């Protein structure tokens, strides 16, 4: 496929995580860990839109172009991504290039026009690409032996609320933080829950004292821990990895709401990829046992096959909350 090139204004994702997404997100960044985006997370600064010449630029058809939107800081992920690039090159017997994309919209455009071959996205971002062009989910990762994660709403351990009902009784005094607006677990799912409870529509229409989008799950976890906000929504897998590596002190945080199971962040291919190429990519990922690679994807234990049907619940939620418009990614 033709090489997709893009100039980026910068990368705002911050924090540390040795393990997403995202989902989301869009993916979620959501839909790692989606580091989902992350599954599982997108930067708040925008990458420049590709020009027509860039979208039609010549590239090497033998190179497997892989795009990853990190749900954690790039420095923490780079070593694992370098090892993934090397491992895939050996397994597939072809050149592989793994690149960070700081903007979800850039990856959606690239996958829609088949300018990249494989993308790691949050579930919501993947579903936008799926709705627009038929992009397919082919892989995800297991964490602790299961391909699921959750959306958490967390608050500080010293806070007086033990569940979401108690928190919402004081909603007019609550400063609330989401991750990226395009994150599945850090925005879509908790936002839908709050919407159904009649307290939240969007950043400008809600019953809280304030609402902010931090841009990533690790930042949301840290601002809750530092009591800069009263509560926040995060990806469970990223949160647990932050705790394990010591970036977040679990003794200072309590979970006051947990969503239903969400399927882990997908690896996505364009609609026109040949089946034999899909199978080769799946086999290469499933064979990976290198913990240095697995850890950066939410502390994964293994990569496993996935398909579009496993994300139908998130698709319905996105439709209900009107989140399938590509403008959500802007």
C-alpha cells in the first residue's frame, strides 16, 4: 500500500505507563491499552490534514505500514514498538514500519484510503472507520487471560462518595475529568452513563461544576490522585498498569463505578486487504511472547484474533450517543 505521510503539530499525550488502548478514542486508545487509544487515546492538538499529493504519494508496496496511537507517553512505548517492528519484519519476511500518530482523524483517513496496512485504535475510533469504509478488526489482546476491560469512574480515597449515586448528589460541586473525547472508556461509555442519568450532554451542557478532557487516561488518574479534580473516567487496564508500575498510588484512589465488559482495543486493517495477508498478520501477532512488546499494550498476556462482531455493544452505544460522526475526532 502507498505510504501515508503527515506533518504533525505535536503530541500532547503525557504521563507514564509501562504497559493500551482506545479504544479509545477515539479508542479509545479506545476500543489499549485504547493503551487503547490506547484502545483505547488521541492528543488534543491536531495533526495537519493530508493534502491530495500526500494521500496519493508513491510508496513501497512491500512495506507493512503500521500506525499506533499511544494511550501513554511515547517515550515509554518506543522500545516496545521498536521490538514489535523487528519481530513483525522477521515473522512476515518483509519490511515493517511502526509509527506513532498523535491524531485519531489522521489514522481514520489513512485506513479508509488504504494508505496504511494496520492500525491500533480505540474501539470508538475503529468503529468510525468501520462505518465509513468497512475497516476490519482482526486482532486484540488478552490481559490476565481475558480480552476485556472496563470503564472506571474514580475519585480520591478521602472523598466522601462511595458510589456514583452519592457523587451525583453533589454534582453541582464536582469537577469532573474525562480522558480524550474520542476515547471509548474515557469518554463514550462513562459519558453515556452520565447522559442517561440526566446530568451530562457535552462539555458545555452538564450539571457539574466543571468538565474537562485531559487527553489521556494517565493524566486523568494523576489529576484525581492529586485532587485537582473530584472524579474522572479512565480505562481499567491502563489504570491497573499505572498502579503496577507505581505511577499511580492505588491506596489514594477508589473506584466508584464500573461499566459492563468492553472488548479490548482492536488492531484494524483496511476494507480491501486480502485474506491471506490478514491471516499472516494474525499468525505473526499470536506468536509474540516478548513481554517488552506485550507490556506496552495494557500489560497484555497474548494477542488473539478478533472480528467486527465483538464490538457491537460499543457500536450501539456510539449510535445512541451520536458519536460516529468523524467530526468527533476533530
